[in-house]
């Protein structure tokens, strides 16, 4: 694994005051004098600024800026896995770009899912400053808002470790599920495994691993198409049926629906790894093709199995 040693500036400023001195007039402000940290870089803090038509919107944009900067700071310092899966199409640099693009996109739901992003709030702001401005030409009113958010190096390192652990856990999960697919032992386990993989599919920010995870999920979704049913008579008015997936016996907790052209008292019960079908053939005729049909409900499909019996 290689450590990405790129650092990021923890500053999102609006520009120097001289650039705007002739463009607008400050008609109101939160303090007589702007704080020292305003529009400047400061170790251990993120200074974020925004200017919009309302103070609340500007404040929220500042918070979003803090989130984006923390995401970027974490993304550029994590140890991305050098697995063969990723090496096929992209390097670490590409993955950082994909990460930042995904998580810093406006309205990104991925960013909101990161544990360390959920804890970012205005209640943790260490200082704020705002100005109400009037454009000298148009008279338009805007609000410039800035916040000073604590982000010490110790927290930065802790977030990087947390992210690395989560990243490895998600990749290990898909690898495990990819290997486990040949060991499926029941019909119900198919959906259970798909559900287990959902967090990883939603988590992966790079195209390569996301497509890999989606491919593994798709392979699980295809499994029901390989399920077959085989059976044999088990004496008078009894039949044993077994389910197989690619030749391997599997079980199911859901009993099949039973129908018949003549038999009554149809019943299906588990019998070890098999299913025992019992019925009453008293009303069946010798010269007819008497049958019982089983319908199994599988994920995404139905499986039918029909057996015939003779009446003597």
C-alpha cells in the first residue's frame, strides 16, 4: 500500500478585501472589525466563506464548504488498497479524483453517509463573522458569511484511520461474498447475501470497485436460474423432492404450493435437506395421468416441478 502524501489547503476564502472595495458597500456587520482569522489560513482550523442572497443560505454554504474540505483532506491522505481489482484500470491518483468528485459533488448523498461527516455541525463552530453588502451599481443586497471550524491534526489523522478501516472493510466484504457464492446452502441465503453487500455497493466511490461490487451482486441475482428440483417416490401417496443449485443440494424454508388434477390432502413438510410431499389419491382414476405439481417461489422467479403417479 502507498501513502498519498498530498496536503490540502484548509481555506476557502472569498478573496481579499481590496478586490471588492469598489464593488460594494458594507451596510451592516456582526462586529466593528473583522476577526484576525477572517480570510486567512490558520493551522488547526478551516475557514470557510460564502456570499449569497440570504444569511441562512450563506451560513449553510459555509458548513458545506467545511464538509467538502474535510472530505478532501481525508481523501488525499488515505492509504488506498493496491488490489488487482483497482490496478486493472486506475491508479491511486485516479481514485482520489474519483473520490473527491463523488463526495464533493453538490447534493451528494454519499458524503452524508460518511460517519465523520455526520458529526460536522454549526454547533462546533469556533467563530463566525458576517457582512450585509449592497452592490454599488445594482443596489443588490447580499450576505457574506464566514466561519472558523476547529480541525486539529490529531482529528485529521483519526479520520484518515477511520476511513481506511471502513474502506478495507467494504472491500473485504465484497471479496468474501465473491468467494462465498459457491457455498450457498439455502434459497434464503441468496437474498441475505445481497442485502449484506448493499452497504458496500452504495459506499464505493470509484467506478472500478463499484462495478465490481455490482457484478458480484448480479451473480447472486442469477443464482435462482440455476436451481433445479429432483424427486422420487417414497411409497404410497408420498414423494421426496430435493433442490439443487449447479448440482449441489440446497434447502429452503418456504414450502412449495401444491396442486393436483385429482389428489386431495396435499401437504409439504421439511424432511432433513429434502421436502416430503404427501397426498391422498383415493379420488384418482387408473386410466388418467395423475399428477401433483409443486411451485417454489424463488428470488425473482418461480420454479415448477411436476411428478406423476399411478393408482392401482
